[in-house]
């Protein structure tokens, strides 16, 4: 069964759309599970706390990168693969592309090593469909004002590099770019259209 991922910089609005998609699938009686990254498993949630803790100011980019990959390896093994094997849809709030964008480009570790380690971590499990929510600086700054975690504290300059990372993935056939500035319902319409097109619902 299909693996669908949602991507974008912080504040892009993907989480709201995942909730809407879940309601839609429920209304159609389509079984699915949703996991967030980093996290989604007991071990992964512990890793998440380390990653997002603002007091961890001295974390090396390589440590950060490997912790994301570790959380992902656990999620794929413990949840994603078993669910897919049961024949259910799996929806992920962030996946490999986040590491390419944030660690590969944002932190400057490079795309090659990020892909290599993630292929190892996931046994090359790639999504069937990826929604990428594109937003501009103005929207980002408006949405980022309240509670910032360690990565959200990075600001626009960092996000510009992250966006460059996402842009480098746009050519991939599974990648659908959504204008994150559109209204909630307009965006949802696009998502459903794509979903139906890909999976013949
Ligand atoms: P979260 O609060 O879940 O943010 P969002 O709602 O925007 O997804 O925090 C996840 C943070 O971790 C987010 O800033 C992006 C970052 N991240 C990476 O840097 N690399 C990764 O591989 C993943 C999955 C997330």
C-alpha cells in the first residue's frame, strides 16, 4: 500500500492538512496510519526530545543528522513497514526529504551523505507521493512568532538553505508542490485531487 509524505519548512501548514486528509480517508472507510518525525515510536519520541530541546545548543550537525536517521530507522522497522504490509496507507509528517533539506542543505552536510545514510536507515523505502508546501518569508515569520523549538529558532537565513534543499528534490516524479499561501480549503482540494489521481480512490 502507498506511503505518502508531507514536507515543508516550519510553519508551512502541512500538519493541518494531514488532519484533514485523515478525516477524509476515515469518511471513505480507508484504513491508514499517521506518524510524525522525529518520533512516532517510543524510542523515536525520546530521540525527538533530545533533538528539539532548546538547551542542547552544542549539538554537532553530524549528531543531529544521525539522531534523525536513528529515529527514522526505528519508525520504519517498528511501524511503517508493518502497516504497509497489512495493506494500509501510511502518512508521514516529514521523512527523508526533511533530512536532505535541513541537514543536507540547512546544516551543509551535503545531499550525498544524507541520501546514503537514509537509504541504509530505511532499507531504501521511498514515498509513493510527497506533498511539499511552499511558503515565503513573510508567511514564515508570521507563523513562527509563538513557541520556538531548537530548529524553529534558526530563522529565515537557515530556512532559505532548507528551501534550496527542497527545490533540489522538485524534479522527482513523486513530488507535488503545493502553494502554502492558499487558503486551507483550496490546499485541501489540491491534495484530494492528487490523491485520487495517484491512487484511484
Ligand atoms: P516539529 O515540531 O515536528 O515541526 P513541524 O511541525 O514543522 O514538522 O519539529 C520537527 C523539526 O525537526 C522541524 O524543525 C524540522 C526538523 N527536522 C529536521 O531537521 N530533519 C529531519 O529529518 C526531520 C524529520 C525534521
